[in-house]
């Protein structure tokens, strides 16, 4: 099944062509460079930029896949969660194309597609069976989400823990901004963190001792960093201090996730569950992956990650793969074009 | 449950109910209060059940005069000054307690809030009763401020209603603010709730925990709730990173009856939440990623105002020009949250522009 997928949920304009689980092309036009100038997202600008770029991105995705619209079997589009006006651009484009080429349109949950992104394949593999991975655990760590779930199968999720305030990616971006590393600064923070000494600053691990509440929280840690930075600023920040702060902060931020997962796994490890899926932009952080692997090893679980860096952050290839999997595993739903609409506050278990 | 009009009620009846450990709803100069014998543990327990309050939230008590107050708390110079200048009146003065009231009335640190209502009916009752009575608002935790009996009864379960022994109905009360609460036991005198009585020119309170901040949001909501449906209400939140803007919004949402978890909208720029039943709609916006006020137009802020939405907007200072444009069409409450001296302390100020 050849799918053209579109995602315009937030800052990136993305389109991809997928063939079953295989990614044929994956084009991402990031607004980060544009926003860097402004220091943030510019919503009206975001909408206009999505509108200006969407045709180019779709054409590029088709061209890279060496195919044309007439060969496409279905269109997949992200309907939420995300920024309403940005989502609208992708949805409208998907509807236009679906009408023009009389194609099935499959609405997709952005967070679900992050969750399933490790299943995307780089090459056609006729023996590939995604079902052998299920049931599994899943972790989505991105700018807008921190979500730990039990995946019974495609479309069947049980939320085990989620954030009660800031998402992990946001907490890292905000720390980077506090340290003067720009926005979005999570990736820059990681670079600095590699040069610093771990635990050189006494930052509190969030909700330590209260892991059984199964919640992620980053507001307290953010506050603690703010106080430290204000204190250090009086003496003057230098590269070494920034690196040490970055290392300590990142370490504690990840330690919190590990502790919550560890609490859960030590109490509820389910039989026949062998994998943890990792998706979302922060998943690209090597320290986080290392910490996860160490944790999972003691429970005989394996970490499954997307095959390419371009599948971690927001992208459309994961949307195409999810659409294929959903279409295959749930009875084919005939989505009516006019009923498909943006769902900015969509959660993982909500019907689309 | 017995409802009696204030002109028909005999003070002896009220005193008798209180003596038996009963719960009485009576008017005061601020709003309807729920009163029980503050020295009777069973009565206080009953009150806590009625209010559906989490354990550990203290009650203030009403007394007749300073003399009676001094049987229950130690008054320092500051407190004595406040008594002299403001009481009787809509002010609650928190002092070090003498542990002569039932458990759960004093705070965990042993402080006790004292109030002398400027309301003859209640003072007469306290005089006849001879002991302090709890002076808490008659609404259940986080529910609408009670200015008339139906405000109370409409928001109670049958079980809560069954706990009321007597209601003294004085009709609809003027919409006065709840009492100002001042803590005199700290190094600096701290206002814990701001009512009509003001110690300085600005609206200011000290929050000592995220619960306090959430409670403050609840108070502000209850103050402006009356405008829902007629105008948009905007809570414009300003304060440094990690000061508690999302915490404030959590308290606001709770007071509005929203059950969902409020999480940071930084990434998506806005989240919206429905109350159950769908009376209100809270839109939670984050301007952290916005660089100038025009960007607020990009998420249809004007339409949200004409829709008379309830809006909490973090980092409002970044887009303040745009927000101020709507000062005619919306109630705009500017809330400033700043770090206090001690680790958990926050200074909260607010203003209507």
C-alpha cells in the first residue's frame, strides 16, 4: 500500500511516501532556522510558511520516491494533537488531494505515530512482521509529550504514566534558553552536557520517592535550575559552568524517567512483553538511550528505536507507516472527507 | 435540615444546635459561613466532611472580642494593632495558637486564624455560646462563593446536605469579598488572602506552597466568575521561569470544575479544556515562544475574546500590547508571580486594567 503522508502539527512541514512499513521518502522542511531569528514560533507566520512550503514538500517527497500521485493508494494526515492553525494546513491539502485523485484519507494521531515510529523500515522486507513485537511498552519523549504506555497492539494503548506539567523536550529546551543556548536548544544542551561533570550541581530528581504516583514532572526541576542560574549569573557564567549545569540538569531529567519506568517494571512486568519502543525528538539523545538500555537489560527487555535520526523528531514517514498499520489492523474505516477535522487536543486513546 | 428566616430565628435555637455539635449555616458581613463548635472534635470532623476538604487545611474561628481571642491565641504587637484598627471587620488575623481548639482547626504549625465578624447576629450567638465557632465559607471546597442559600445547596451532594442541621436564611447578601487573611507569626507580616482590608496600596499575597498558589487562583476565579457568559475573562500571567504560572492555571482549572490534568502548552501554544457539564471552556495559552504581540493574532485571540472565553495566558508580558487592546471587551486580570525570599515562597500580586 503506497501512502502519501503529511504532517504539519507544529513547526515542521513534512511529507513522505511509504510503502507498507517501508519509508520510501521522508522530507522535512523545518521552520527552526526561521524561528531561530525570532527566538520562537510565530503562529501566523507558521501557518503562512506551512502554506507556502506544503506543495514543495509534497512534490519533493513524491520525486524522491520516484513516483506520482496517480500511483498513490491513500493519503495519511496528522489531525492532532498540535497547533490548530498549523494542523489545518496539512488537513486541507490532504482533503484537496484526496478529492482530486479519489483517494482514501486516513487521519492519524501524531503521538501514536511517534509511538509506532520504531516499526518504520528502511528497506522492503517481505518477512517483516510487526506483530512479533507486541505486546510492548512504549515511551514518547518530545517537545509536547512525555508518555509511557503499554501497547497491546496497534491502536490499543494503556497509558501508564504521563507528564503533569512540562514535557521532557520542553524542559530541555527551556533549560537551554536559561543557559543562553538559544531555542530550540535541547540538541545544543546535549552537546554542552557531554563536556560537563555529572552531578557537579545538586539538582533534585523530580518526585523522588514518589515514583508510584506514575507521573512525570519537570516544573520543580526547572525552578531549581532557574535559582542556580540566577546565583551563578552574579559571579558570571562561563563555558565550564554552563557545561556542568547542562550535564547535571540533563542527567537528573533522564534519571526521573528511568526511576518511574523502573518502579513500574519492578512491580508490574508483564509476561510475553519483550520490547520498549522509543519515539519522539528527545529519543535521539544518546545519554537517554544509554540509560534506557541499562535499565531494560535488568528486565530482559530490548530497546527498539527508529532506524534513522530523521524519524525521531516530527516527520511524516512515521505518519505513513502508522496509517498503513492502522489500516491493516483495524477494520478498514471509510473516513468521510468532510468529517475529518483538526483535533488540537487529541489524546492517545481518543477516537479520531 | 431546618431552614429558618433570619427575622424568625431565635438565638437560643442556634446556640442549642451548636452545643449539640450541630452544623449551622449563617450569614456574615462577607458571605454565608458554616459554623460549628470549634472546641468539639466531632463537630469539626463533621464540618470537614461537609466541606469535602483535604485533611490538614485549617479553619479560622469567630470570637466575640480580643479578650476571648486571647484565651485561644497569643497576640503579638502587630496582631494587637490589627485588632485595634480593623476588628470587628472582614479581617482574619493568624496568630500562634494555644491548642485549646479541636484538632484540625489550628494549622499543622499550630497557628490559628481569628475573626471578629462585623455582624451583630453572629456576635450575639458567639456571646451566648461563650466559645469560638469555626468561621469558614459555607460552600464546599472549590465551589461557588455563597451569597445566597441556593448557591450552597445547588452545589452539594445529598450526603453533604444531610450534614447541615440549621440554615439561617437572610436572603441574598451583597457581593462582598471574603475576609483578608494576615499571618502575624512570620518574620514579615504576610497577607495570605486579600479581601477589602488592605495593608498597602497593591493587591498582594504571600504564597508558601504550590497549594497556596492554586488556592489563590481559586479565590480570583470565584471573584470574577460572575462575569462568565457576559464577557471574556483573561488571566494574564507574568513571572520568571518556574515561578508557578502553570501551577496557577491548575488551580484555576480545578476551581472551574475541570477534571483533566493541566499540562504546559509551551509546545502547542494553546490547550483547551471543557468543564463537566460543559458550562465553561478554559483556553490555556503560552506566549513563551512568541516574540511580539502580533503573534497572538495568529491563534485567533480576537475570536476567543468575542466568544467570551475564559483564558489563562502564560508569559503575558511578551504580548501585553495585544492583550490590552481588549480591555473594553474582556475582564483582564494581570497576575504577577515572583520568587519570594524563601525557597517555596512566591509573591503574588494582581490588578485589573
